């Protein structure tokens, strides 16, 4: 009986993790015969789990979604992953979701076995959250849900948008995907008025509304999502030759907007960006490696100014 119960629980876990399983593949995963699989499926149905079966050579099983579903079954790793995700969401960039995540986490911890509760508690107590530098804009959960739904349904939307310079305009767009950098949310969409791809910061959107108009599938150019998000973040671009092997530079320099290209065994090309030339000067200066700036020329002036300031700071004060 214990073996049967464990097998049925594993069957339930597989059905919850996959939209639809071919019968032979599911039986192989459970290491049982097709007849035993059918009996286990019947046991799940008796427990109230709506398992739908399709017949024929390509037949299989899937767990139907519904409001009367019995409790969700999670293995140890899944339970810990959800707990960590809820804890992270409690301090995230989605407005109003922190309290909801905390309540859900409290409910989950109440039903966790003691061994898992200890793992989650240890992870929480031994982890320190560090506030991000600068203000982090938040977005409404309802706004994200609406945008995600219109992306899924390929439904055209209308919204107001505030540009970086403060100017506002009305937009009509075909939404493609939501993107998140960890600090900001973006909507990638085809702007029907400008007839081109655009990436909008979600915290600058106002009153998004579905129009009910459907549009055909459309794919942005390769790499557009990443480039369109990183370009506005980096107002200044720099190209620097670092006189060190690529592997050495990669260990010392990392960021959301940087690329390395090997020139030879002793040097590599670093491309990066920043909000200001002062920040770029500090970034390349803290590498601790010899380098030569190729562009922009303004960065060279900032490095000279920084070098003079650092030199002056080491001189004894004048009487």
C-alpha cells in the first residue's frame, strides 16, 4: 500500500508539472505498465482530481484546471523555491504585493514540515537584503496583470506615456512581452502610430486599456528587447582597450551593460555605458588594470580631471 500511495503521489506531481503527458511516456517515468497507470489515474479521480484522458495512438493524460481542485502537491525543492520567491517578492518592485506575499508566505510556513520550515527560516535569517542605489520605481500588480493578458491574447491597447523629458502623449500599441531588469519593468510593443517597435517603462504608463482589437503575431528583430532596454539606461557609451587577458578582465568587471571582445592573448576590447561620464571614469579606473580609451574623447578629459583630483588628495595641505 505504501508503494502504491507513493507512486500515486508521484503521478500527481508529474501531472501538475506538465500540461499533458503521453500515456507511454508517463508509464515509463513511473516504471509501471499501462494497466497500472490506468488504475492509478482512477485512484486520483476518486480523490477528486479531474484527470482528462485522450484515446488513440497519441493519447495521453492531463490535469484539468478548475475551482474545485484538491490541494496542490509540492515536493521539498518546490516548496522551498516558492517560499524564497514569496520572500523576495515581499521586497520587490510591484506595488501592493509585499503584504500579499507576506500573508501567503505565513500560510505556506504553517503547513511546511519541520525540516523544510527550518531550511526556509535559516535562509531568511542568514540573508540580508541590501537596498538598491537610487530610487526604484514601483508598478501596480493590476497593471502588470493587464499587460500580460493583452500580450497573451494579442489585444491592442491604449495608454498614456510620460517620456524622460516629462512630455506626455497618447499611444496605441500591439503588446509583445513584459521584461524586467530586477529594478524596472518594461513593455515591448509595436507602436501603431510610429509603425516601429518601442520599449516603454511600465511605471511611466497611465491608464492602460484593452481595445478588444486583435492583431496578427509579430516578432521584433533579434536582440531588440535587450538593446532597447539597455540603451536608455546608458546615456554615454565607451570603448576601452584593456591591456590584460579577457579572462582576467571578466573576473574584475561585470554589469548589465558591458561586453568583452578578445583582441589577442594580452588585451581585450571593453564596451560599456553609464548615466554620466564621471561614472564611466570611475568604472574603468577601478579595474586595477592598464587601459586605453578609444571613445568617447570626453571620457579622456574626465579621466584627466579625476587623476588630478586624486593626485591633489595625496599632497600635504598648504599652510
